[in-house]
C-alpha cells in the first residue's frame, strides 16, 4: 500500500502555489503535510473501521450483547448489508444533488448515531424506537 500511495502521489493535481513538476521526492511527500490530505485519511480510516466492526460484530452484539434470538442478529446484519449496498449504488446521485460536504456530514452523522444507539441500547426493542 505504501508503494501504491507513493506512486499515486505523483498524480496529485498541481496548484499555482505548489506545482508538482520536477520537485523530486521532497515535493512528492509534501502532499502528506497538507492538513486536508491527513483529514481525508483519518475519515477513511474511521469509516473503514466502523464498517469493519459492524461486518464482524453486529450480529453477535445483537444476539449476545442484547440477548436477542439468532434470527434477529442475522436479520440485523442483513439489513445493514442491504442499506450499505444501496448507499454505494446511489451515493453518486446524492453527491451530485447535495454536494460532498453535505453528504459526508449526513453519512457521518448516521454512522455516529447508529454506533451510539447500538452501544448504549439496553435491549433490542429500544433499537426500534
């Protein structure tokens, strides 16, 4: 991944203040000092970890942590996967209509709300309120 990232850095869009032509390795690595690049990296990491945790632990959390039946754990995981798939198929339309910032804020808010709801819910019925 590090090698791919270093190669990908060569294709960053140059700006008037910082053209990428002929700057060598020093200028190639300068993109990592840009706060926007770091912020995008942190957001991608946070979303990837959130999705990974849900993929690995959501059904088990519902069945063992919330003492629900196994079918409900499977159903909850299935709903999560379907909604995630639909969001990936329709995400471009939302980006086009509302813009990147609004979509990022909305999806981050939904992710945070879902994580908090599952983490603090004492039982399954409180998840459906």
